[in-house]
């Protein structure tokens, strides 16, 4: 019996909503990640902190890691810029000092004003971002500067709930410039390419809580993925998810890594009968045991994603309440 984690040499783990929410660890996450033989790299779209600070935060929550195992969108954005610009080129930084430090590390000059004639703008998450620095970015971009966004997550999970993410601030600049940024973080390829190169992965598994970033990023780089239902995306969103947002595996939380590989894979499941006929997706459970809602969801999605259209979902029998709730039907 091969456990899901044992089928992969590297786990590429998201942070917010996957291993922690704000300052608090996701319940059971520390225990779920301990004891494996695979390498664990933490890949985050949040560009507000340096890898050293992220690692310190993780260790404070009980995770066993160090800065070398943290891959940030600020590092990916800096690499994208370094590949396109001459050494020493001025880059307007919209974000934290940690983002500015990454720009300096690759031999570029971080600046904070459009009057410094920046040839590029890099924009990442910061709780201090306000109108003044966004105005500088708009001036520089409208003057022809290359614009790189570390990520475009519309929201950011916190212990109090979802709040504005970098993507919402990027949207303001986009609206004022009619320009689309080059994106370095998930779902774009640069950050995933950095993580694969640094980890030396041969069979990586992308693990995250968001369809539009983690899962889309995995599919963009043709990697298998695990969606955990501890953060932003829900099982209900999966029923009609387009192909680029479909995960390989689904679990309630990270402990699914310690279950057999096939247990979390979207596919046929014992006892479940799912079919589409006359645009109706019907679901029935004929097993003797109590039906497992996640098993049912994995079986339903296998058929729902088969390419046949359906306009209605019909549950047959009186034991499928948990599955109906999970799928939002």
C-alpha cells in the first residue's frame, strides 16, 4: 500500500489556508507533515516577508523547516525581472522592504518614485500599500515601464477571514493603466519552475487550498495536485470546474497525505454508481457501510468531468445528505 506522500519525492506546499491561516496553524497540519521521507518545500504567493521570516514563522508553529525550503513569489518576480533587465536597472517597488531586498539581491536597484525613471515596476502584497505608491506605479507603467506582479490572488486568508489580497490592489493599477502585468506567482509558471529547480523534484505533488492559484499552477506546469478543503476553495466549486482548475487528489486536510494514494484520487469508488443521462447526473450508493461523503465526491467528479453536459444533480437514496452538503447541492 503506497501512501500519497510516499508516491512523491517532493511536496510543494502552499502556506495561507493550507498549513496555516494568518497566525494560527491549520489544526492537525504539523502532525500530518511530520515523519515523511519526502522533501517539503513551502511555496507561497505572499511576497510580504523574506524566506527567513517565513521559515521562522513556520518553526514557531511547530513545522520543521528552514529558509532554504521556502520559495516566495518575490524571489520569482525578482528572477523574472533580472532575466529581462540590465544589471543595475531601477525598479519601482510596490510592496515591503523584503520585496525590495529580493530586487537588490539580483543586481537591480529598488526605488520608490516614478521620478527615479524606473524601467520596471514590481508589485507585491503589503498591508501598508496605499494610494500614494499605487499612483507612482501608475505613472511609471503609463510611461512605459515593464510591470511584474508577484501574484494576483484576489483575497488573503487570515484568522479573521478573507481580506484583500495583492490581486485586488493589482486590479486598481490595471484599471488605471489598461495594462496587464507579467505574473510571477501561482498560477503562472515562474514560481513553480523555481520550486522544481531548487528542490530537484522528479515527482512533485503540489498541495494547496485554492483552485485559481495552487491547482491552476500545478496544471500549468503539468504536475499532479492535492486540494485541501481548509482554506479558500470548496468542494462545491469543483462540480463545474473547468479543466485547468481540476485537482488530481482532494482531501479534507493534510492528513490525507498519510492515506493510500488512491483514496484521495478523483475516480471510480467502490459502492458508488454515478451516471449522466438526459442532462441529469445521478448518484447512488449501494454499499453496506455508511457512505463516505469524500469518496462520493471523488466518484461524482470523475463523471462530472467526463465531458458530458448536465444541468441537474439527482441523489438517489436517503443516506446522501453529507455528500449533498459537501457538493453544495
